[in-house]
C-alpha cells in the first residue's frame, strides 16, 4: 500500500500542497485533477522521488521514502509530461538503452513484447519518425521495463488521437487490474477520468471538479 501522511510542499514561500493524507491499494487507479498550477505534477514528482516534501511522510509497503530511497526508486515507473526518449535512436535502441539503466534483465524479445502490448508495432525505426501518440506509448513501455509497483503518469493521453487514447487507457487498466500495480495519473479529460479511475483526488479543493464528478459514482477526495 502507498501511504501519504500530511504531505506539504512549498516553492519559495508559496504553498502548493497543504497537508495531503491518503492511501492507495495495489490495483487501484487514482486520477489527479485540478486546474492548471494546482500542484498535480508536484505531487507526482514527490511520489517519483524527484523532489522532496517540506513536511509529511510517504511509505510504500514497509519502505519509507526518507529512509529507503534507493529501494523505493526500483518500485517506481514515472512518465513525465514532456516525453523523455532519444529521438535519433530507434524504438529498439531506446528500449535496450533504458533496460540497461533499469534494475532488471529483459531480453530484446521481452522488450518488443512490451511495445506490442501497447499496440506499438514499430521497432527498427527512429523515434523521430513516430507520431506523438506512438512516442507516448513508447515512454509508457519504457516506464514498465523494470516491473514497477507504482506507475506515475503526468497527462499520458494529452494531445493524442482518440484511438491511441483508448488503447493507452485499456492498457493502464490492465496494468492495474492484472498486474496489481498502483497507478496515479493526471488528466484534464473528465470522461476519461470517470472511465478509468477507481477514485479521484482533486488538488486545490476546487468545487468545479467536484460538481462535474458528482454523479460519476466515483469517490472524490479534495485537498
Ligand atoms: N521547481 C519549481 N520552483 C518553483 N515553483 C514551482 C516549481 N515547480 C512548480 N512550481 C509551481 O508550483 C505550482 C504547481 O505546479 P504544477 O506543475 O504542480 O501544477 P499542475 O497542477 O501540474 O498544473 P498543470 O495542469 O498546468 O500541469 C505552480 O504555481 C508552479 O509554478
């Protein structure tokens, strides 16, 4: 279980996250919503160990983010808002490169399979020739190379066509429900949030989102 207690983050003197406490069970998909600048990416960065909170604690099962940073990192798959892959390298070369950095030992065939499961059938072509949606799929495939327990995705479906959006959505659901991964992801697409998420966390305590999600049957937690 991922457990977040009294998490607080300030940049300079500006309060971004104020006293967030919640838990997420394996297999759960949590949607993070809120207006631009509310602090969704900040929360993902704290959970990805890229940034540190000013106050509060995060634990993953028996591991504390403060004490066991190295062990925690092995459990995290993180896809930032900006796609982070090598444009000049092929899909295969990217997968092999990131496999070397990961705490795992996967064959080229296993890596290819990861891409195919996302309906990404390009393999020997340079990444620069892929569409935005394909690049995003590749970024997600890379984040899964080391079989992480938690998957953190910052707007994974922004700016991509409906078909790829649906493919990515079903893939994420499969990752949560069949592989028992914890998924937290941000999106501004409320239809997608209603469809994919078990629960929704609204950052910024914004009544607008609560209202939109009122009849969705989803539990909405606001901070
Ligand atoms: N490294 C930083 N230093 C200073 N301020 C920062 C830093 N990172 C983020 N902020 C500020 O923190 C606030 C929250 O930013 P964040 O990117 O988390 O919002 P968001 O909810 O993800 O927004 P969006 O929907 O636009 O992606 C913003 O006011 C932003 O300017």
